[in-house]
C-alpha cells in the first residue's frame, strides 16, 4: 500500500504542470490553438479510454501503470523540443495515452489491494490519502518549478520533470499485483467492454452517478486546463503562478480530506445539490473579480469537486466486481471527456472573443442552469450510505 502512495507523489511531482498552458502561450499559440491541442487530447481519450480500461482489467495492472509513466516521459520530451502547433499536438496525444492508461487502473488497483487485506470499508480514506499525497507532490513541485521557471525558463522545468519520473517507473515495477485481480478470458476483449456497458446502463444508480460525475469533472478539468491562463491574464509572474499552484495542491489536499468525512453524512444527495450551487457562485465571483479574490473563487469551485468526488467514487466502486472495475471507471471518464469537448469549445470561443474571466463566468451560469441537478437534490435513492 505504501508503494501506491509514494507512486502518487512521484507522478504528481511534475515541475512544469503549473505552467503548461502558459508555456503554450509563450511559444506563440493562441487560446483557440491551445483549445485545439486539448481537442487532440480529448479525441484520443474518447478513442482509447474504454479499451485501456479493459486492458487493465484483463492484463497486469502494474504494467499498464508503467506504460502510463513512460508516455508521460515521452510527453515531456516532445514538449521541450516542440517548434510549433503540430509538435505540441503530438505531445498532447502522448499525454492522453498516459492519462487513459492511468485512469481507472490506479483506483482499481487501490481498491483490490484493500480487498486483499479486507479493508474495503476504508477505501474512501485511502483514496483521499493518496490524493492528499498527490496534492502535496504537486504543491512542492509548483513552488520549485515556479522558482526554476522564473530563473531559467519553463523549458528547464520540463527537462527536470522528465528525469524525475524515473523513480516512478522503478516503483511501479516493484508493485505487487492484487490477488483479487485475475486476468479473465471468460469473454472476448470487445464482449468484455459490451458487458460492462450493459451492466452500468441497466442500473439507475450508475446512470445517476454518471450524471453528477460528468458535471463536477467537466468543471474541474476546465479549471485545471485554463486556471494558468487566468493567472497570467490577471498579471501574475511565473513565480507567483508557482506559488498559486502550490496552494492549488493544498486546496486539493483539503478538499479530499473533507470529501473523506462526507462519507459519514446521511443526506449526501441534498449536500451535493447545495455544493453545486456554491460551485456556480464561486465561478461567477471569478468572472467578477479578476484578482486574488477571483483566484479564491477558482479554488472554491475546485474544492467542491473533490468534496463530492471522493464519496461518490467510493460508493461507485463498492458496487462493482473487480473484473470490470477499471473498465467501468473508464466509461465514466469517456462520457466526461465527450461532454468536456463540447463545453470547452464554447469556453474557448468566449475566452478568445472576450476574456478568460468571462468564460469562467459563463461556466458558472451553465452549472447553475443544469436542470437535472434538481432531480438529484430530491432523489432519496441517491445516497452514499445506502450503497455501502
């Protein structure tokens, strides 16, 4: 278990993550070109998310995680040697490959490792702990990266990050595969995917989880993708952005800690609805105040994601069989990515025509007017404790 936690730290210890979009902009790309690069990422995720989840369920999960880290290293290498849009697009493709190989696989491995020692009731606690450690890694990397970027430029942070991923590769290969995860041959590869899709769509609970998950994940992904440009637009220096990104890591740690506590709450459905209203208000604050107060609004909106996601994901996994665990989470990510592409197009258009702050305000209005949230607030069946 400790190896999984250390792995989370090393994977998050990427010095250039806090400045990636700023690096694109400094390299001469417009906001619309940056959006197109994210489209490359999204299209790749849509194409490979579910197949990669099925690969994880049917193969050795630690090898899938190793491939993920190797693609992260390849991404850094392409970025630091890029000379134009198409090279950055290629880097985005490799980053998407890294993402899909990691998503679902890391959570599935954590749950099955806990199942080995009969501790699945503590899944949310360990999930939050892993994310807190990941947030700490990102926070420290942001501070160091901010200093290095200010003194030596962003490319220096990319080179350093490339070599810092080597310990993660070694650590992943040292992981022990959970005994509860067995490579399966009962179904063919594509029948395995079809079986998982039918299983999820046939139960109302999973449809409800997908609806709420798509909302919060889409918002948080857009915050992560464009917060750097907001900081840059507000006039913060690279080192200041590094400091803000440090607090982003702290924010993630706090959000996951609170999320683990939410598991004990009985009326989670009502709580989710009110938290979404706070998320909407925080994004409107970001549009209104383009300064440190607006940054605080972004932080609050992102914290809401973690508070909801920890208990939501815990309840989701407790209803799944190990043989479809990674594939099921990949389906969640797939729907989210498709939604994100649609929303991100409007977001980028508004940011390009008006400003990045106005785009965040529009996102807040969208969250407020998503009508199916009302049904989630009043749904008595949508309760975490009843599914444990």
